């Protein structure tokens, strides 16, 4: 397999070359897809062992419900290696104790009907396939998030768009008309503005109730925050990024954009529903560490810190609402499923990082009990 210059060799992706024209080994976004297709086969035994291991870890961390993004083609972060991701996931899902929402990464919304005829969609058993994801840009770490202006520490680039706007709208419209949730990956400020524009166009043409969401909503300007609020979109954010990106984030976005980066307080004050997620396996699944990052961020736009109660809502009631399970999960109330987590202390009264999970209960059944608890 070979790539020819210029550097951008596929739509939405690039291979980096040095000044002498030699590939440096850095491959960005959709240019990764054909390379990942060369990875070795993964056996069912490998998948089962992996699922058992991370399931145990999630239970120790107090997780009771998950939303899983699954590829159906080479499009997505796993590239060609993810072509059969949804197939493998359907074989594993019934082995897990969690409530599971599956979100397909697919250019064809018709795939949802195909995979609903599998264990991925058994609503009575806590399995739902009811959403489609698409990507508008890349990442801050890879300097591929689509920005209005160049990155402060990489002034030669302002990132890239990974999907043509007309194609993005076609997918959004098909998803909406099928009664599914649309999950749009947007990290850079230009990508988020584009997401708001596309959703605005969609909901003007087809008004009605929805559970559409912007995944990440990492860098925002005030106009985009207000538009997200007006459209009733949920921002699904990952506070844990504030820990992993702390050593370079301010340099990357620059002082003027920092206050609009992971702008949790501004989103809440505008009336946007803010739900928390992990972005695993890229980031840690440690919920208490994520709560801590949302509340304590002194060196990264401290004015965007939120209260412990607001952070807790992100991972309970708000997360349940965007998943469509608020009538069954997400809070402790008569008639709801007995999913609960026993903690060593109140994470709204002390630093969440100092709190430990003592017990994880799903459907009234203990799935994790710490020693001595």
C-alpha cells in the first residue's frame, strides 16, 4: 500500500511528510482507516476476555449503564479493523450486566433496522439500538479539530472537516425521520458552529421532539452556545479531558479561546442539558475522576468550573435523559429500577477524587462490593 503526495490523500484525512518528502509516520483521522484494516484478526476468545476485564473495571468504578459506539463499515476511529464491530458487539452484549444503548456509526441509517434484529435491540432486557453517530471533525490532540482560526501552537493548520456538509445533513435528516437520536462529533469551534447550523436547518424543516446531541462540544463561541440551547440539543462532554490535556491545552487553543473550551458553566447557564461520558477507550472511565475535573479546574478557565451537584447530575439524571431512560433509570425514586452506587463520602461535599466506590448495584443485585464495605 502506498500514499502519494499532496499530504491530504483522502477526504477528511492526511499523512504527514517532512521537508524532504518522507512520511513521518503521523497519519491523521480518516487516513488511518486503510492502515487499521491491516491489523491481525481478533478472535471471539479475545473479545470475551476483553469484555470481562473492562466490565469488571466499570463495576468497580460505579458504572451501571453504558452507551457504546459501534462501526458498521471502515468509517470510524477503528478504520477497517472496525468493519465488523457491531457484529462482535452483538455477540457480547448479553454477557454484560449494564443497561446498554448502542449507537451505530454508519452512512446508511437502514443499518439500524438490520442490527435491531440482533441482541443489540431488546428494550425489555435493557438493550436499545436507537441512535446514529457521525463525525464533523477530528481532535484537539491531533490538531485536526476544525477551528475558525489556526491552533496557537500549530499556526500552519486550523484542523479539518471530516464529512461534507451536504452528506452530513443527509444523514441527520434520515436519522431524524427514522425517529432516532443523532449524535454529532464536533470538537473545534468551526465544527460546533457547523453542527448547530445543520441541526437548525433540520429542525426548521422537521420540527418536533428529539434527543439529538453534540458529542464533545469542546471549543465553543457564545453564539454557538446560545444556538445549541435554542435548539434543545444536549452537549455530551468529557470532563476527564481536563486532566489528560492539562499540559498542552492552553497552548493549543490560546488565551482567547480557552474560556470557551470545555465551557461547562456557560452551557449550563445558557440552559443546555449537559451530560457526561468517558470517551473510552481514548480516556479513562473513572467517573469520580471526571467529576473532580469538572469541579476543580484552577489552571484551565477556572470560571468554567461547575458545582459538585451539577457535575453529579451530568452522570445521572442528564445522562439518563439523553439516553431516553429517565423513566426507568438515572435517579432514586419509587417505581424506577434499583440501580445505585454506594460511595465512601458525598462527592458534592468533598473532592470527588477522595471518594471511593464501595458497592455497585444493578437491578437490585450486587455486582461489586469493595472489601470491608
